[in-house]
């Protein structure tokens, strides 16, 4: 055992003095998007319309969920003919840029199909809305609206005698036994030490290792026995005396006798100023530390994150100017604080590229362009194309904007700027949408507030 421990320490020490190497592979290739499943699409303006992105799935460029077929051998599709009508293959471009575990197979008809970990990927003919699974659309449980097929769905309000029931009286349809949703989260095949978890850390734009308190873990590209500094904010992740190596995790014995966990031979730490889960304020503090990422999300070249004291990590242009979203929520909902209003992709898509503001407002708010070679869909990023051909970048469904009141990096002079309240009339006939002063996309039975807000990762 002593010889093994010594070897581990030497392995870590060999990289001492170098800048921290990134850990964690890219989650998806260009053309494959990531979508929260079900309710977390946020079909509705209320803050309670999302519960947290615990299920994150792979989807095609249109946001429709991808599936695998259990009988398929690795690298081959058995779903052809009538099967392919119900489960259309997820078609790939002729020359995609690939990396493990992504690949492309050639079907019997010569078309190219995406595969993940060797298993071909499909969509479902029953799905019409992002976040759906086998026809079970999150729109069915939101406010009344037309779904992607033009059918009226949603729950009937109590004043129509519906008691919150679905319009069509439907219930969830179980997925056929041989079909599985292609999920990124939760990770089901990763071996973890007791107390460790894997979750999305928004600040890091990654799927990251966290400790038993759900605090972000970081890797150190150096010798853990030489990390000691007075009042260091980096706290070693201690391993119990009875701990054993598991998967990519092992441990080293520090000079003071404590055991410390390692991940892929790099020492693991927490960062003391990370006061809550999903914080990753340690990024960029020391070039030798980086988040312990399992998967990283794609980020466009003309976008980066920056930090503001009031709102934490936010998205900014490559020059550091704040990026904003147009947002809507029910009047009376808390907003404006750090992550007090989670992103709701369905609302972002409803609002689209229309800022819903007057001519004076439009003078100060400007659509943020997609880079020249930006793919139309990649990970959590998509592109809206204006009638004149201008391509506007969008994040999790929200078109991105800049504000001409921001003059230097860190300015958030457009944040929380209200411009209008929209009041909806009540439905007068069964099946009608609420009468509104303006169509916000998502039908509302009460007043909705429109405002501008920074956009957090």
C-alpha cells in the first residue's frame, strides 16, 4: 500500500508548476442541443413553473428529445421501415466534427445518423415541443396555449370549472420498454466515492463534481503537499481513513497525515468563498486550479462569463459588455436577486426576437449577433434569424441583447429595467386564448411584467 501511495504523490508532483489543464470533455457536438426535460422548460411566467434542471437530455437542433433503441447493436440501426416512421433517425451532417463518445453511423439507405456511445439516436414522431418525451409535453401542464402541432393544450383554469385539469383529460404515456431517453443528467454509469455527487454548476458552464454539501470541487495541477499558504481559501477534500480508490478517484497522504481525494491524479479542493451550491467563484482566481468538470458545455467564441457583486456570474460579450435577456413573469413574483428567476426556455422562445417595447426603447437595446461561423444549434445555444438575414445569438431560448448604457465591463445599467405591464382579459368562450393587449406567446390569465435582466449561465 505504501508503494502505491508514493507513486500517486509523484504522479501529481510531475505536473507542478504548469497551468491547470482542463478536465472534462465537451458534452455534445455541433447540431446536438441540451434541453431540460419536462416541467423545467418553464411553460408559464410564474417562478414556480420550474423546479431545477435535474434531468438534462440530448436533443436535435429543433430541441426535440433524442432516444436510443435497446435492441440496436453498437454501430447499427435495426429501426427501419415502419419503425423509422414512429422513431425517425436523428440525421447527422455529412462531415460532422466528432469526438468520443459521439459517432455517426451509415443507415441502409445511405443517410448518416448520430450515435452516442455507439447507440444510434432517434426522435419520436409523438414529440412536438422541446422538453417532451414520447408525446408527454410540458406544455400540457402549463397555461393554456397551442403546442407545436397547433393543438390547444394546457390546464383549464378553475374559473372555467376545469380545476386545473388538462384540457384533453390526458395522462402521461409510458415510454415503450425497449426505448430509452438519451440523458446527459443524471449520470448513471460513473463510479463515485461516498458523499460525492455530479450536478450542473451553472457558474462553471459544466457538469461538475460536488461534495456532500453540493459545493463545487476543483482540481489542483500541482503537488497537494505544496499547496499550503497562510489563510488559503483552497480547502483539501479529505478522504476518510477507510476510503478506497474507485473509478477515476484515488487519494494521496498529505505531509500532515491527512488523506486527500484526487480525481484523474489531481488533488481535489473546495473554495471557501463558494457560499452556496452552483457557485464557482474560484474560476480564474489561481491558474493552477480549475473546476473538476466531468462534461463542459459549448460556449461561443464571442461570449464569456464575468462577475458582478450583485448578481454573481453573468454572460458577457468577448469584450466584457453585459448580455441581457427580455423576460416576463407574473406580477408579484420575486426577481432581480441572484438566480431568483430561473431561466425558462419556453418563455424565451415565446418572446423570441421581439423586445416588445416602443421606438424609444429600441434605440437603446440592440440584438447581439451570432459569430460568422456560429452553428445554428449547439448545446444550450441557438440562433434566431431575422427577416433581413441578421443572425441573433440565443441562450436557453432567450435572444441576447446589449444595452448602450453599458460603457465598460461589469456595467449592468440595463438590469431590472421595467418597460411595461401587460394585462390579460379573461376567456369568454371555451377554447379561446385569453384576450391580451399584446401577444407575449405564453397566454396569461393575469397581469404579466416585462423587464430586462442580465442573463446568468
